[in-house]
């Protein structure tokens, strides 16, 4: 708690925000601060084991807001595609065991040596057709995450909310949704109309700030809200106007944040969330 | 000349590609290689003087494909806006003296301390209304350049071709056009439909490649065609299909390229252009 107010009831702390903490430590910090939900990543979950992670989170009374991540669906050989589908099936199974409502999909960049962006994008659509029934089976929604266009070559050929919605719309809304992550979409001149279009397709909503200058490792430019250039409140209002009632996940990748004590980071997160993301 | 073939008749060497060469040296390299056009920047032009630069280029028989750059139109005080308009008027005057068909506009990022992206974008539209009659007066077209979304905060709130066309379309086509720069737009899922929509609005067409990993200074990620991830030929075909008949400017910002001998860089440029950008 901060300023004597209660911690927001829809705030979720993505465990990557406390990158140097184990899952039990992250759970403890959530309990201490009154944060009611947590976003999980597969690798640190595997470190404690999926069953133990599920038990830990559940016994602490925390919700799991999402599991990161599936995806990497742009492989250009049949064998690698089969491997990717199998890996995503395992991720869905883990998400189900963790009672995560969605599995975040980072779709993958251009295959090694390929410059065929259109083909890579078609590959994602084809893989999605295989994954959607699995999502139904496991009761976990696939959450297509548009990544910032600067990651198009090497991480995600899915670059805008518009494009994510085109991919999602052929499937039932409970099988395939999209992620609105402020870092990735804040620049988009059509952001607000695409959020409105997304409506009930928003499966996950993540916040963090855009810092300048970008750090040398551009994966680590995800800053604490208020430290960068994003005006959060209008985006937050637009997302809620769609009827979104899930958690708001704070996911920060940033060496400065990671070097600070976990307690301080969580307190700052709660404070910034309340002042900048969803002020009342 | 390379491989015994003539140098392409529509190739333009942007002088920034030879960043360590003076304008007279750039002109010499163009003559040696048979490159018929050159893209100029205001700062190195000022070093030799605008009149002398115009004389140099003209007496060498080179076309000027564009002048970089005007813009920086997002200032949020009346005084700074007036200064920006005055600066752009000077740039248009220089472009006219250099017989450049267009002045490339990098519109500017968020004003210092501001997070109001929508207001900054409105400011660009308002400034454009003041600049368009000046463009008419000087007989130089304003070329709105969408920059890659990773520059949205600090360099250009104009992020897509779609957005550039919305800004340009209220004005006569000879006053306001757009730039298609492969580095900035290659990732756009709507690229090909927007190029088609652009039609005669394409005032400048620039090529260079997208490298990964991005260098620590993200301004220097503009690589030699073929060294990165962009598939140029389909973009080139789409641009020409609009009827574009201007020059194709190669503009590379890259420490590796800049450290090589100018002659070698120009030869590589001609070779890569012929093999990758506009193969016949």
C-alpha cells in the first residue's frame, strides 16, 4: 500500500518486472503490497516446476493474469513448424495448470536467411488455425501480441493492433484475442480506433513506458510508467471503454529497475499505476 | 560502372552515404561512377555555401534528387513555431536555388516535456498549412517523411505512410508529397496498399536496409542494401507502378559503410542497386 490507499484491485505484477527475484519472492512481494495478480513467464515457472508454481500462486490467493509466452510460429520448414505447434501445446497445458486466462504469443521474426515477410506472416495465420482448437481444448485464450515494428525482423512479424485483429477475427473470441501493450502500440496513429475495434478481443493489457534514448539492447527499453513519453490515461480509458475487465499487467524490462530492491520497485509500480495509468 | 553495365539512369547518391566526403568529393565520385543524381543535406551544403553547391552540382551535370531537411514542426510555443516556419522557408529557398524538386520534412518528435502525441501531430498539420503556399512560391515540393515508429518520441511523430498521406491529401499534389523510405516503412503490414494509394504523391523514394541487431545509436542502423532484412524488389515494383519517375536515392547512415573508401561504397551501391533494388 502507498499513501494510505488500497492497492488497485486490477493491478498485476509481471514477474519479469522483478527479474532478479524467484517466483516465491515475487509472490511474497505481491502479498506484502496487496497486489492481487501476477503475470508469469515459462522459464522461471519451470525453475520451480509448473505444479509447484500453480500451488504457490493459488495458496497465496493471487490471480494469474497471463502466461508468457508461446508463439515463434514463423519457421519455414514443416519439421520446425511441427515443433513450434508442439511447444505451444505444452505452453497451453502449462497455462491451464496455472489457471492463466491467456497465453501471450510473440509470433516470431523472419526465418533465418529469409526476407519474405509476407510468407512469414502467412505462416503465423496458418499456425494459428492449428492452435485455436488447442486453445479451446485447454480453456486458455491465445493472446496475439503486436510487437513494436522495431522487432519485426527478429522477433515478431506482427507489428500493429490492426494486423493482430485481422489475424484474430476469423476465430471465436474466446479462442484468440490480442494484447494491448502500451510500449508496443503507443505510437500508432490508429491506436484508439483499433482499441475500439478490438472490443472483447482484448485478452491482455500491459503497461510500461517508452524511454529515450533507447538502450543499446533495445529489448531493455521498457521503462517504469512516468519515466518515459507515454500518456497512459487516455489509453487506459479507451481499453476500459471496450468493457475490458481483466488485470492490468505491469511488465518492465530495464536494467535500472532490475537493480533496485524488489520492495521499492513494487511500491513505485503501485504509486505510478495509481497516479498515471488509472487515476481516479 | 560495374560489371561492364551502365550505371542505372535513376540512381541518386545521397551525400550522407559518403559521410566523410565533402560535397566536391561526393560530386567527383558520382561523376566517376556515372551516378546521375545526388541527394543533398543542408549542413554540408552550408559548408561550401548554397550558391557554390548549386554551381558545383550543375556544372557536373548532376540532378539534385532532394534536399534534407526541413520540418521540426512540433514546437509548442508560438515563438518556436514562428522560428520553425522561418527556418523551413530558408530551407525551401535553398532547395529552389539547388534546383531540388523537393524538401524532405522530418516533422519532429514530442516537444520537450510533453506527452501529448495527438497535439504534436495536430501541430504538424497546422504548420503544413503555412508551409504549403511557400512551397508553391518556391516551386519546391514538401516531402513528408514517415519515420520508423521507434523515432516517434524524439524525432518524428509522423510514423506511417497512411498518416503522411492523410496529412498531404488536403493540399495540391505539387505542393505536398510523401517520402517512401524502405528503412522506415518496410515492416508496415499495409505498405503495398499505401504505396498504391500514394500514387502521384510520392515525392521521394529512398532505399537502404534494416540491420539487426540495431546498433547502439539507432540512427546508424541504415545499412547497405543486401546487408539486412528488406526485400527491395517488390517495394520498388510497387513504387514504379504508381508512375513514379523520380530518382531512387540511396541514403545510408552506418559507421561500417562510412569507414570504407568512398569509391568502394559507390561501386557497392551501384552493384546492389542493380542486383537487389531494380533487377532487370
